């Protein structure tokens, strides 16, 4: 199969430019630009420029719509009381209904193209956003997606709905595993069969977070280190000093990347991950490990401490993918104040966490809290019944 030549995002070198930054980056990176620039230029531009340079050492395919919008949420802020709220619209990354995966896949699929792969193999749950976006990105770059999707006891796969319907439309080869079936063995078998047939599979773990298979650098997290720079630039252009970023945390590379970006560029910004299912201890250990691996891969020479990583598991409810009233309340209130749609598995849960943190006085009134919308909205549809039931139960003071 022919591959299109590796493309670089046309805006990748120009996306982040001149805004004031802490003076730490130059020394830490050891990449200080010299010659020509005066002292003020160096002070103001080099840390971010050097950070950009560290990101730019990784190839990217231009498959995501970037930068995504950064907007205020004044009506939601007024409804909840407390800090100013903003949203970073990574649900608008394009490709196939957007989400955080487009940014990650821009780097990961560039690696697949570099390795001259013709097939991309990954695994996930049946309603996986990662699987859908991997299918779309692979198709876009002329590769065949093979998805190994494991059903949960409570999940049906027929009729194909939400992400599974989109996987089918994208022509992914889908192999459904029953609960308890050995996923690792299934993937190994498919990889062997593909090689046997003369194809060149690229194997990447769920969420694009962990190295292993064909991916030997934490490219998903590199993408989100880059995204932190984008958030910072947009916020500063709008005169906003970000205090916190709140987002859904799952396989960990979104948070790991944000933590690395923040530590490098604006260490005063707290990154708060809201777990979609796993425990706090597991989530934090996982994010910390990926963040440290990312620092190493990007050659940043900084230390990520355990205290830099915060994952809340207080909003998980009964478990991954299980709807609860607080999630539906968060979805409804956000939709009815800002016209902004969230999903029931990740962003609705993260927003329910943000609601609780605001209402319990976690933030100061002059904080500026950014909700990173990581996408996932196609999963609203398979959850239609639970969403409708919970909407009917909402308290009457919900707008
Ligand atoms: C919509 C959405 N938000 C957040 C996440 C979590 O991102 P990460 O796996 O990088 O922690 C996922 C992961 O699948 C997702 O689909």
C-alpha cells in the first residue's frame, strides 16, 4: 500500500508565539536561542519557543483542527457561583467528531507512517472514542484499522450505535471480545496473522498512552504537553491567568502531558484529573509514570513530583461507564447554560467533579478554571435511556 508522504502540520511551528513566560524554560531546556535577539526577546519568547522546539522534534500528521477554541463560560460560572470558568474545546479537534484523541493520533500515526505501516491495530471498550478516532485517522492516512473491542457484561453491541456505528462506517475491521476473553492473546493472534499475510501492522495500546507495541515514545502525552502550551497562549491573549485545568482522566496521557506542559511553562497552574473509572492511587501512579517518561522523551530535564499529579476518584460513582444523577445534572446544566454538550462516560463525569469542587469552595473567586472538553459526545446516544430517565428526576431548580 502506498503511503502519503509524512506531512507536518502547517501551523505546528507557528502555533505558539511570544507571550510572557516564567524565566525557567531556557535554563532547564539547555536549548537557549542565541544571537540576534535582545535580552527582552529572550526573556519573553525563548521558554515557549524552546518548548515548541522540544515538541517539534516529533513528527506530526496534520489530521487535527488546531488550535481549538478557548472560550469563557460566563453563564455556567454565574449558575454555579465561584471562580471564572473557561472551556478548551478539544471536542472540536475535527477528524471524526473530534476529541482528545485527534491530537494524540497526529503524533502516533506519524510514527506509524514513518515505520511504513499499512495496518493499525489497537484495543479498547465497545463504545471507545479512541477506537473510533484511530479508525478515522488510519483511514485518513491510507492505513487499515483493526479494532479489538471488549464488551462489558452490561453492554450490547447490536444494533451498532454511537462509536461502534462510526467504526463500522469507517470500515474498521472490528473483532468483539466477550467479557473475560483474553485480549492480549487476541491481539497477538491478529498481529501474527497480519504479518503472515505480508502486512506491516502498527500496534498501539488503548488511549495511545503507554509505550509498547510499535510505539516506543509516549506520543500521546507529548501531544498534550503541546496542548498545554496552546491553552496558555490563548488564555494569555485573552488576559486570563489560568489557575486550574480540570479534565477527564482515563488511560493517563492527556493528564501526563498537561502536567509536563504546566511544570515547564506555568508551574502555578494545577492540573486536576477526574477519573472516569479507576482509583486515585492507580490513576496518580500511572500519570506520574507517563509524565516522567515524557520529560525524558522530550529532553526537558525537569522533575515531576508526586504532588504535581492529582486524580480525583470521588466522582466515579458505581464504575466506568455507569451513569449517575450527578453526571446527568452536569450534562443538563452545562447544555442549558452554555449550549455545550458533554458525554456520559468522561466529560460529564469530569464536569460533575468540577461542579462539586466549585460548590464545596475548592476554588477562590478570583481563580480562572479551565475545563478541558476532551470530546466523546457520540457516546451520548447509546446512553439515551439512562440519560432520559435521569433528566426526568432532576431537581426543579435545575435550569
Ligand atoms: C472523551 C474522553 N475524555 C477523556 C479521556 C481520557 O483521556 P486519557 O485516556 O488520555 O486519560 C478519554 C479516553 O478515552 C475520552 O475518550
